[in-house]
């Protein structure tokens, strides 16, 4: 069977991001038939401006939309900012959601996960993120839920995910995403 290509999006731009580290772990531990590419360019996407949302949008927007369209599915790792989705991620998804009738997100299979140092593991951010994908008609997985709480203790000093249970959960999530893609 052909390889399923997954595009990873992190809601955090910082170099030491634990959410980006989760995506790297997904890349490293992906199940058979799945390859994960991590998008490194969300920081280049300008703030959404309807005046720029034309047939010739900013280059970073065009590249983001094309990368999402090319991918068979998305794997999103989101931090929680003030109980919700970080602006960086929401802004990128707002651009990606246009034009509404035929956007790169339309019917796109999507898996969500997130890491936070506290006890709630991005529960509220993930719920908020799911709402955005109602209007886009994306096919968001509901299981397994990957909410990595107390995340600092699950990585080593170099940012490698070492917690076996979390690695297994991510593998389950990617396996479910692979099946969603293959229909
Ligand atoms: C603006 C801001 C708001 C935050 N709000 C929350 C929050 O509501 N809930 C939470 O668990 N952590 C919150 N945090 C802490 C983040 O979970 C923490 O910084 C986390 O490491 C960010 O993910 P990253 O490691 O991928 O950058 C907040 C951090 C920032 C910078």
C-alpha cells in the first residue's frame, strides 16, 4: 500500500517547544505506512488580513495551503494558551480555511494532540481547536485522546520523548489517522 503522508503542525514557535518535540516523537515512532513531515514555517505566516486574502496571497500562506493540500492528513500538536488555541496556530488555520467553499482543510483527516506542564494536558485548547474544524468540515479523529499532562517529566534533556505510554498513544493516534486516510 502507498505511504500515508502526514503534515505536522505545532502551535509553538519556540525552539524548546514540547509540542514540537511531540511531533518529532511522532516522526520517530510512526507506525508502518506513515511518514510525518513537520512544517517549520508557521512563524512566517502573516496575521490574517482580508485585504491580502486574494487570488495572490502572501507566499507563506500559499506554501502553507499547498503543503496542507499535498498532505493526506494533519497531525496538530497544540499548547494551551489561556485555556485556548495559541494565536500562531489559529492564525495559520484561519488562512488555511479560505476560500471557505474549497479550502485546504475541507474534508482533511486531522489528528490532535498536545503537551502542557500542568495537570490538564491541553484539554481546553484541544476542545477549542475542534470547534474550528466544524465549519471547515475536516474529519477530526475523536480517539485516542493524547493529552500529555506534566509533560516536562516525559522528555529527556535533549527533548526526546522518553515516556513509553505517551509514545504508544501517539502511535495509536497515527494508526487511527492512517486508517481514516485510507477510509
Ligand atoms: C500566553 C501563555 C498562556 C498560557 N496559558 C496556559 C493555559 O491556559 N493552560 C496551561 O496548561 N498552560 C498554559 N501556558 C503554559 C504552556 O502550557 C507552556 O508554556 C507550554 O510549555 C507551551 O508549550 P510549548 O512547550 O510547546 O511551547 C501558557 C503559556 C503562555 C506563554
